C-alpha cells in the first residue's frame, strides 16, 4: 500500500484526493474477465473437466501466450502474442498477485503519466519484456503468459517518479510483520530478488523472472528519460484533516 500522496506536483490539499486512474482499473477488470471466461479459472463449463480441461488449458495458453520457439519464425499471429499474453493468466494466484501489484503501483503512475501515455507505456513495456525473455530462451516451446513484465515496468517507473512514497511490505524473515519503507528501499530489493531467482531458474522452466527484470529496467529508464530529474515527485506531507489550515 502507498501513503503520503497529496495529488498533483507542486500543490497541497486540505483533504485527500483519490487519484483518477480509469486505465488501471480497466486493465484490472479486463484481466479478471478474461481469466474468468477462460479455462484456467475452472469455472467455464464449456471447457469440460479433468483431462479435457487440462488439454483446453494447454491449447489456450499456446494460442494466446508467447512460445519463444515460434515467435521468431515470421508468423504474424506469433508476433502478436506478446501483446495478447499480457491479458492471460495461468492461475488464481498468478492473477491476484499481478492485479494487486498493478492496483498498488499503477494508480499513482497513471495519474502522473496521463491515460494515453500510461496505456502505451504499459503495453509497450509488457511487449518488450516478453520479447526480451523470448530472445533469451529462443529454443523454448513453453508458453509464457501474464502481465508481470508490464507491471514490472510500472514498478520501475514508480521507483523513479515516487522514490519517497512509503510502501507497506511483508518480510518473511520478520514473521511477515507489515512494515512501511520508502519505495527506493522496497523496489530495488524486489528487483534484486528477481535477479537472484532468475539465476536459480536459468536451467529450467518456471516463472519468467527475466521478463520482470527487463520490464523493470524499461519502466525506470522511460520515466527517467521522459520526465527528467526536475519533475521527480517525492513523498509529500500527509494532508491535514478537513478544515485544518496547512502552513
């Protein structure tokens, strides 16, 4: 969760204002609807059950996900899969984890970028992150789905734009106590964990940690180049209660 957000750069408000983020909410709704209608949710009777459901899931992920071995063969359909894969998720945990991260970090990032720019940024980061993973695993025939690359791009942009915003984190070595740290502590730590996990997963299939790292780097770089150091937003003071004057 994020705290200490007062709205537009250079202004303070006497009462908290909810950021406007229709694209973020729309992306969350779209991903949830696609998941519920597809075979991975296990709720659509059209896909059957048991072995039939498993076969339907494999076919579904192969059709809409990225298959690195097919991506660079020149097929127009395969070239579109890094875009379609952004809206497909493999399980309830996969979906809910991604949507939580998108909600927490996407709202403020979208308001800072604007709706159109945020939409293009999100799709572009996700596409390039999946493309980067596929290039590094060009012989793989395993389908890759999920919005993790795009959301990692949002995290990278958030780190540059709001380095002082405080994020509530659950640390397993501290018995999962919820502690609040600035984004400049939490997000680089998250990226380091992704890098370490990528080293361990390099010899076999699993979570596409490399796509996370590519997306994170792209997001941070875009925010740096696009917005510049002079427009970086730092943590703002918490707004005073309604009716109370601020200095």
